[in-house]
C-alpha cells in the first residue's frame, strides 16, 4: 500500500489537477471562500448538526440510547484521528504541491505535514456516519458536507483524491466496526446518568404532559368535589324528609 501511494502520478494526479485547475480559473474571492469553507466552515457546520442532534435526541422516548449514540459521534472521530497517526507515518506521503509545484495552493503552512489520509475528510465522514446511526436526516446532511469537504481539500491543492477516499474509508470503518462495543458501554452509562443530577442534559422533561396531568387531575378533583357536595346535599335532603316524616307520624 505504501509503495502504491508513493506513486503520485497517473489518474490520482490527473483528477487533482482537474479539480485544482478550477481554483486557477476562479476569482480570488471565490478561492478565499472555498479555502475558509474547506478549512473551518464545514467543521463548524458539522458541530452545529451535532448540537441539533443532541437536542433532538433528548426529546426521544429512547433518549438515553439516542444520547449514547450522540456521544459516540465525537468519540469515533477522536479514535479515527488517533488511528491515522501511525497510518500517516507508515505511508509517509508528502503534500501534493511538494512534488508538483505547478498546483495552486490556497492555504499556507501545510508543507511540513503529511498528506495521507486527509484529516479533514476523515473527521467529516466520521461525524456523518456516526450521526446517521442516530438521526438519518442529519446524517445525510452531514454526509453531503463530508463530500463537499473532500472536494474543497482537492480544490485547495492540499490532498490527492486517494487521500480523501482513504479518510472516508478509515472513518467509516472505525465508526461501524467499533459502534457495537461503544454502545454496549455507553447505553448503560447513559441510563445510569439519566437518574442523576445531570439528567436534564440527557432527557428533556415532558412539561406539557405533566401540566396536562395536573389539569386533568384538578378537573377530576373538582368533579369529585362537586359530586361529593351533591351527594352531601342529597343525604341532607333525605335526612330532612325523614325528619318531617317522623314529625308527621308523631
């Protein structure tokens, strides 16, 4: 694998040059926008999706299980990044612009770092796959952002296509292979935490249901009170009638 990735020519380079060539033909403002999106913007968007997923998970009937899935999202990304450290060292692939200075590089400070696998692509796809396991709609949105992330990294001239594909594959493998083990630990943990003082972080209180219950309880109490008063008046009337009957009998 290392020898295969050491070859930075052929289709890998051709596709990179085709995508990076769009940057050469684009106005400066568009290059700057794509660079910011590819470096920071998509990661911020993914963080917002995770926050939304957390809030929605708290309102689900299976909130502790859903929250366990949401906790797995950042944990899986962290494990992916740790797993990438030895992979990058073994492959030892320089950035594409090091071997091919004709590329248009839109961000600086990457020359001393390794190219395979793409950290940004791995993080983005890791969030997308893990989030999809909890919330399919948010996961699909995150998946679209992950694909855009891969395109941006090539547009910026800092990764080969195989760097991006490798990042996607690594993140997907980590999330799916380790998810059963992670959930076996996180689900019982979240169930236990839902009975502690931090329960509001895991489950949303059903205030409307309790208010409805109080309203129904209050209404039932009032009805029971009214029925009691009517029965009381009925017993009083019968007692008075019995008293009149006694008086008449006398």
